[in-house]
C-alpha cells in the first residue's frame, strides 16, 4: 500500500508531537507522487493552503519541528523546555506557545514562547509552580491550559507575562481542551473523573471566579470538539461511545455507539462530518454529523494518536505509532483528502507524533 501513496521520510528524530498550522509563507515545491492508481493520486496544488506549515512538538528531544505542508518534510527544529506536550498559536500567527510538562522527576511546568519569523525560543516562563501542565488553546490573546497535578485550569497572559487566572476544577485527567466557536466557553475532558468541565470565560469580570459546570459523561472521556455552529459538543470515550451534549442546556442529549476506542475527534470546517480516531482498530471514522452514521472508515498502519483538520478544510492529518511488523520505532503522519476520503500523503519519522491543534489566523489574515 505504501508504494501507492506519497512518501516522504525525514532523517530528523521527531518524537511525541503536536501539529499546528501557522502563517508562514513560502513557495510550494513540486509534489512528487509514486506510481499509483487514480484514486490515490495526490491532489492538485490548488487544494492546499501553502502559506501555513505544520508544527510538531517533539517531547522526547524537547524541540519544535517545522514541517512543509506539501512535501511533509521536516524543515527546522527549535529547542523548547523539558517535556513539551501541547502548543497554541497567537491570534496574529506570529508566536507559538509551547506548554512544557517537565520531567517525571520534576513535573513543574514552563511555557516556551517561540517567535515564528526568527525560529527561536525568545523566552521561557515559569507557570507559577503548576504541575504537569497539558492542553493549550488560545482565546482573546491569552493561552489556556490544564495542570493535572493540581486539578486546575489556568491562563497565561502574554502581555502581563504571567499566569493571571486559575480555576480549581477538582477533576482528574484534564488533558484535552477545546473552545466554543465564539471563544466564550472553555471545555475540558476529564478522563479520570468521567466528566466534561465547562467554564464561562467570556462574561466573567476580571478578578472574579467564572461560572464552572461539570457534565457527567461516559467512562474515560478524552476526545472532544464543538460543532461549527456551537450547538453541540461531541465527546468520545474509551469504551467506544460518543456523548452529544446540547451546549445551551449543558445536558447529554444523545449517545452514539461507534465501537473501538475513540481517541481524538474533530468536526470538518463545514460541520458536515465528524472525524474520530479509533486506536483499537487503527482507523479514522468519518461520521455524518446530522445522521450520526459512519460514512467511511480509513485504516492506517499503527495506532492513531492525534488528529488535525487543515485550514483549507480539504485535508486532515492523522498520526499513528509503530506496528508489530516495524523493525524499529516508526511513527507516521498520514494526510487524508476529505473529498475522496483517501490517504494521499505520508511522513515516516523515527518516533512519535501526538496532540494536534490548529491556529486561527496567519499574519497575512490578522
């Protein structure tokens, strides 16, 4: 199968990673495609938003890699703090904020602030002693993250250069965060408490405690995303079900059985489809958002661990781990064309990729 799709192998070690589209501009090289039947031919260049490369946070080597979105080749690596796990990009696309979880021996978090243009870490800041920080999303120019060690959700203000807000949720295992489309609600999946936390971050006066709600869902929730119209929050559980929450009532209104082990979940930009990674069956499930029915299943080599929908809305990226047939550690980044619903690109790396994110704007659009 691999001979029938685009191959690009990097010699650079890329470990547990986060991918994000940022607003860099560069010319697109020709996209070489191996001999393949028409169904697996690479999409035309017009399918791609080539102004935004991919970023990969490499946990094992404490770096941030820059990956070309067409060639899927590693272009550069930028040092970060210890144990980088997640990242978010500023509203103007100029700065990347990498959340560093520290080490098992010293899980005190830091934040690497990386300038896109110079490809340098310009500052590294402490996160007020918060332990084992995870998750990273940007809203209103501020970076929201979780701190598993203290069962806390917190916010970093780049202008003030400090953590200016924190909420003790009391919930365990908050590793996955997402925002409502209007950026007024923060959602956290708490895998250790079987809940989703909702925090009103839009209408809370400075210095006051925001309204916080905990919604009971299925066992070990981890995957979650909000529909583009903001009406539904979908949550995936390790047991093979999805909870669909009405965001207005903050109640679970429907449960959908999909089987397997959902790990990550994303809506397509038009809201028509919901993409769900299935770690148990090494697949990407594509569901019709309206009917809740599976319309396509794309299988991969290895266990998928992360998911990203591209800014152009035409592609998704899925990362997967090694298989039993691999002679050495290999992680793979698959590109999926969302029109044909087929794999159209591949990057193989010596080690892992994980936790995908998407910034909202590039410098040219800010």
